[in-house]
C-alpha cells in the first residue's frame, strides 16, 4: 500500500507535496490510499485502481519453456505486402493505395535483394543444424516485383565507440525492420571527423540490435534478435572471432534485446558475467564467459568456457535495455512495453526490485544513487483526480461475485491522473528520475519545456524534443544525452549533483537528420556519435561548442552507412513512416504517433484514454501489426481502413481555441471564464483564442451559445496547422502535402506490410528444440482452444472472424438502414478536397460488418464506457445517446436532439464522418486477431489485462496466478463470456495459454 510521502506516483500521475524543494508537480498532496475501498479487496492489485492502473506491477506471463536441444538457427518473419484486393480500402485524399506507393526507381539495394540474402543465410544455418530449409521463399511471387523496387534500409539501432591503438572506430548494427531484417555490423573509421569512411560491413546473425564491448576492450559482442546466438567481433582485426575455422559465438535464445558485462573482479577482466535481456522469455539470462587468449601476443582466440548461470525471472515483461551501475553491483532493466523497471543483484543473480512507471521505459542510465529512465507520457489521458468530475465521466467501481464466491472489482469505475489536461493533450515526453532502490514514492518526472500543463512546475520542464528513445551519461556523471527521435534532435542535460536529489537542467541541443537512435561518447576528443535510424547516417556532434545564447550544438560531420541512397524518404510509404514517428506536424510540435506506438508500430503496453471511444476510460493502445488482414479497425470496428489516422490527426493538431472550448488543458471541470488553453506550447493560436471560452446554453444541453464564433476561430487555427503541414512537407517527393494527403501517407505506412514478428515458440516447437512436455502442452492447448469455443471467434488462420459482437453489434446496421433516406442525414455535406459527399460517408458504411448479438466479454458500465467525448464544463457534456431508443425518426424532440448531436460532432465532421465509439447502451467490439498477441503487454479493449490468463478468466478462478485479476465477466456476474473457461483446471488453462503464445 502506498503512503503519503514527499513524491508520489499514484496510478498515472506525479504528485509532490508543497513543502518539497526538488521540482515536481504542484498539485496538492494526494489522499491516503488506505482509505481507498479498493485497497481492501481480496486481490491487492486493485489498490489505487480508482486513479489509474500505474500503481500495479503487472504479473508475469507463463514460465518460459525449457530448450532441451540447441540448434543454431534464425527466425524468419512472415512477409506480406498489403494484398491487391485490400488496397482499395486505403482511399483518403481521393487516391486509392497502389503498388506505386511502395516504390521508387532509384533503388540501390532492394528489399528483395536483402530478403534473398537472408533466406540463403537461414538455409545455410539450417543445413548445418540438420534442419529442413525454408519450405517457401520469404518473398512470394505475388510480392516479388514490388519488393524489387522497395529500398532496403539498415535502420541502425546502436553505436559503440572504440579507440584501438590510437585509431577511433564506431560499430553500428544494421538490423533492418521487423519483416525485412538486416544481418550486418558496419565499422566506420572516425579518426578524422571530416573524412570518416566505412571500413567494413561484417555479416552477423539476423536483426542485430545492440552491442556490448567486453571489459578487456578488444571484443564486441553483438545481440542478434532473430538468431539464437551472440556474435563476437575482434576490434583489432575487425573480423568475426573464429576458432577452429568456425565463428565463436554465445549460444542463447531467440529475441535478444540487449547485452551488458560485469567483470568478475577488477583484475581478471577475461572472466566476466554476461547479462542478456530476452524479450520472448521475459527474462534476463546470466552467463559466465571466460576468454581464451594466445599465450604469446595475448590476442583473443576463443572462449574457454561459457556457462548459463541463471535465467533471472521477475524482471518484468519485455526486457529491452540493460545498464550496470558504477559500483557494478546491480544491473537495471528497462522493459519498454508495459513500462516496468527492474533491478538485478549481481552478487546473487536475482531480481531485487521492480516497479512500473506507467509509460514506455525506452532506456535508462544510472548516476550516483539515481536512475534516469526515458519515457513518454506517464499520465494517460485522464482528468485530474482533484477535479469535480461531471456525472458523464464519473462512476463507482463495479463489483461482482467471483468463481470462488468472493467479491471482486470487475471494473475500476472512474479513473483519473494528476494532470489537468486530458485525452491527446496528455501526450508528452519525459525522463523519470528514481532512487536506485526503485522507491516509487520518490519518483520525479521531467517533461517538455513548452508544456502548458498547469500542474507541472517550470523546474521540471526541461526536455527540448519528442519521443526520448536512448539515454547515456558521461564518465563524471554531470551530463546526460538523450536521443529524441520524433524531433530529429539530441539534447544535452546538465545533472546538478549538488542538489539532493540531483536535478536536471537543459544545456544544448543538436539538430540532426532523421530519427536519431544510437548514442556513444568519445569524451577524450569531445565528440558525441549518433546513429540515425531513418536517414542511415552516423553523425558527429561537438561537445565543446556550447553557445549559451542559441543553445544549439555544432555538428562536426556525417557519413553514409551504405543504405542512405536513395535519400530518405523516397516513397509514399517512407513519407508515412517518417511522419508516423515525427512530431513536427502536431499542435505542439511534440506529439507523435510513436508517443504511444513506440516500437515499430507496436505499442507501449499501457492503456490510454484518448477520447475516441469514451472520454475517461482506458482502452488498449492497439498494435499496428497485421492490419493488412484486419477487416475493420479499432475496438468497435468503426473504421473500414486506416482512416482512424484522420481522427487521430485531428486530435493531434487541435487549435488552441478547441483546447479552451473543451478544457483539454485547463481541466474538464475548469471555469470556462478563466481558460487559456495551451498558450505556452500550442502552435495554432489565432490571437483571439479567448473568445473561445464556451458560454453554456444550459445545464446538460450539449450546446453552447457562442458555438458559431468558436467554429470560425477553430477554422482559422486549422488553417494555421494546414499551412504548417504544407511547409514541412514542401521539399518531399510529391510535396507540399495537404492534411489529408499526409494522413493518407501515414495510413499507407501503417498497412503496407503485415509486420508480424516471428514467433520463437512456434519455431522452437516445429524444429523440436523444446522439451516433449512443452510440445504436448501446446497440442493439448490447441484442443482446449477448440473445446472452450475460442475458435468460434478467433477462427484459425487469421484468428479473427471479422465480426462485431455484443448487445450493440447490430446497432450501426440498424441505424444506417433507418436513417439512410432521412432528410436530416441527406442534408449532411462534407467537403473533402473539393468533392462534396452527402449523407452517410462511404468510410462509415464500408466499416459495417456482419454482427453477432450476444454478451460482451467485459463489463461496460454506463456512462463511463460509452461515447461521451467532451465536456464544455462540469454540468454540460456532449453525451451521445441512441436516437432509435427515443422513438421513431422525427417522432419527438428528444430523438431529433440526439440525431443532431451525432450529425454535428461526428457524421458532419470531415475528420470523423462516422461514430467511433459506442452510443450509450449499445456496446459492441470487433474480434481482434490473435496473430502477434504473444508480444503484447496489455490485452482486451480496456487494456487492463496484462496476461492471457487475465483476459480469458473470470475473477476468482483458481488458475489465476499471484497478482492476477480475471476480467472475463459481465456486470451481472455472468462468467464464460470469453470462452467457456470457468471449469478449466489450472493445467488446462496453462496449456491453452501456451497454445495462444505459439500463434504467429
């Protein structure tokens, strides 16, 4: 249970008591959670749920399967471009998607070239391990012609600097992307900034991601994500280390994410512990590595001994980055998806601490007694818990009787965080500062230097950029460097070690090419090396050029890492990729799709309330895997194609006038007469924004008197953002882009490839590397999948049925059929690029899918989980109720009022043109595909399930593990709503989960 302390992270936000001297939020001290009734529940994880889920450390997945027979080999990702039959679904800007969106005539190395090379490497490995070759080509005959015209990109993800005999060299892994992996490490001579040159490209395993220099300083270890071995480079010869004519490697498991060394003692560095983060097994593997050297020249010639000491569990799901503290006593783990941070005690090889920061933990570093973690937004779109919330966004927890007869919370009720801003205005960038014991009560959060959030003090507004992805420190510990991939910048921050605890101050910022990612320091020569993930370059920043006036750092040089031609971005899909990650087009210049989808179209694994389905209810931030095979998008199937981007686009570019109108910054229940919105950071200010303060037409009227004037000023702000988009896209191929053209490009990138990561469990089972008991468990689980009725919705193959389910599954069809010819609908006119559409938009009718009436699989309490997107003030919200429930069309004033609201805020809005959430009383959800689900950290439409068990079991089920909550239950206590699971034994449930984990 949390207690009142100086700093406190509760749920989603940061609170600091007024007496604290170090920077933080200036909200009042929180209530003691000992008074929270949820804290008295049978399951401790419910404690604090009424103000978010961040106080809960997610339970672990199943124990990873034992590998009994090691067979050196690599995974192959399923590769598929958007099928021709589906291309017409991407049709924004009156331009359907075509193969031309993928291609350029200027290809040097194509996707087809690289995948052909990868296929040959995989088959060589399989032959050596006596495994059958690939049954089919990675690239199908259907896709081959197109892939020959798609440029391959190396996507450098790390850089390490080494000085060998006075010669400076940089090592950069080129791992490619999820479905087109690379297999090289490039070595660059950086002795002279002005004439840097590539020395060599060494072939390693598939998808090299991270590097670690051995403590002795002459071997570079390469973490290969898709291969089950760690490659080793001799930094003196720049060759793969060989012994007996074969490469020397560390056998490990698929999905290595990072590597780090701790020497056994300060003298014999050749005897060291190697720690390996593994994203598949949700563990950190510890190895003892003993280097063998030539007795005459002391050159490394191999490895005497490598032994797996332990597999360290309890480090959180999806371990992603590792860092060792100065004393080399602890290894810290950042878990990216799910936002967890863990600590490993090197002495005993066990996890000694773990917590969640409630946002992606993309990297971390340690200085003295503090840990610094790069993240994005730890406040998740919810209103401030200290506000007097409107009835439409308030609600008590829903209690049900569990299978064991005890009472459980099946829905947490109204959620809140510690910021006044909500929905998309809660998107921000951050560095979390924690003590080395990971005491969450002393958490401090630094954020954007242009943030308008009223609950943050100026002292914490230090970050000059967006989407922090990498963080490193200097030797003295008084500087940290952060790669900000969404603004193409790297920032230097000064660590004030005199303050207790230390504080951060902005120093200088370097402006680079596209998406800086890997960072390395050469302090002796005052240089910072940056590997750019998108533009394929290594750049050098001057550490000694600080100008206190401009605070803009000087660049020393750059070098092409061999895949920079044609210049990025070269195709429509690459333009979409660039602006998926880039924040320049947002209303603050700091919001990006990658703020939540942080990892190659994947998610940060934490729920978010963006207002698209309900105003203050979490929903899962869905991964963008497998969109090519998804019949309708979003949790309620509202979108026929990627036009969800247009909705998100509008939300990320809101003019300040709109922020004032709905209190998005000042707070949902703030006094409209005093609202100012985001006058500090919003780029779409018109000078007359204060006229946007809403004047209510009466309590609960859903109308305001000055709406027409507000609409005029909003239109001016939209024009400002449209001009900004044109300006930043002017020099691109086909530029300048309109709002819709850029939205279309982002959609095109989102669905261009399947982007499903290869499933190591499926492959390990097929290649008989697993214990027979695990293979039998998967087979048994497949039968349980059928017996429990899972296959009824998750149809094998696509593992989705393309249907909508729930009480309101047929509502949209009924609504359209009833009102299609209604004069009020026919009067709707939408101007899209000069073309007028009347009545129901095609995008909405295209999204209508067959439906199956029946129960939902989770609780949907009224009004929290229904479409109530915005409130003008505490007693006046826009509440979307079912006009069909009010009577026949045109029969009464209430029916007319409800329909007009749907038209005004949805059907007549060119950025919506549909109903993206559920109208009150008519919940329905579509069936998400289970393909790729093994990678996810948050499940179900509300994202509160963190394991498959939590998603399919009702509360109180005996198969639930420690810390797990069952969410498969309805308001009335009905069980067996997500498969018939209530009578399954723990053994049956574990088998079912193992089978689902094996689905690729």
